[in-house]
């Protein structure tokens, strides 16, 4: 996003959609930057700090804000001045509009960087499901890698005739478990783990073809 010089209108700036609940408009000069935010209820900006001085100006809604060791609820018209290097975080319990001023400009924002957002905490049922999936994924990965402990600890799988179909089932389950799911049905992807499992499955299938 280029720095601007001359006349313009804030409403004429491109609105950038960060997520389903967050959008922003950025206006930057050489020494300072203004960012307008529209933030939906339920967003938590994680504790963070940056070298840039920041001034927060509340336009509408409410924001619970922690600045250093002090925490309070801010409403329309409230301002917060944050020296560079001071840790801060925010909770938005209702739809809010706020303007941030940064000096010097946030280079990461100019390059399309996003704020430090906290992912919503899983409830107890979701946590138990995630733990169960992790355990199942570990077992299936053992099957794919044919670790000796896996076969010896499960005598009914020790038959050579059973290994091929069991490992095929393991491959399919690993792919499904690596994607995971939330209670609301939205997919949670784990690209690193999924890629590793796909590579293991492909390696095993290649070994099978070479052995024929």
C-alpha cells in the first residue's frame, strides 16, 4: 500500500477485509499513519508491542483495553496514548469502530500485515475431541511408518495379510483427522501436519509398488 501525498477523502480509501469480523482503511504519509478499524464483537487482540507510538481514538462501540498494568473499558470519544515498546491488548465485546494513529508508520501494515488476533478458546467438548483426534492421529502415523511397537502391541494386527488393508485405512484416517473440524462445522486445517502425513502415505504407497 503506497504512502499518499496531497488531497483525498478517507471514505475513498480502499477498505481491506482482514477477516469476517475485521476490516480497515489505511492512510499513510512519510512520518505517520492513520488506520480506521471496524471490529465485530468477540474479537480479542493478543498482548503485543511495537516500536511505533500509537494513539487510539474510539468512534463507536466499546473496547476493554489493557495498557501496561492498567485496564479499563473505553467508549466513544475516549483516547489512549501508547508509547512505543509498551505491551497492550484489547477485547471487543460489541461491534466497534476505532481509529489508530501510528508514528512512524507501521511498515508491516503497509505490506498487508494483520493484527495479532487471538483464536477463540475451544470449549471442554471441543478440547476432548481435539485430544482424541491427536491420539488417534499418532496411532495411525505409527501404522503408516510400521513402527515395530505398534504391531507387537496389537497382536491381531501382526498378520502380514492384515497389514496392507489396515495401513490403507490408516492413510485415509490420517488425511481426515489432519483436517479436523469445529463444532460449528468449519474446517480447521493444519497444513504442516497434513503435508507430512501425505508425504508418508505417498512414500509407503511407492514402497508397495516397488515391492510388487
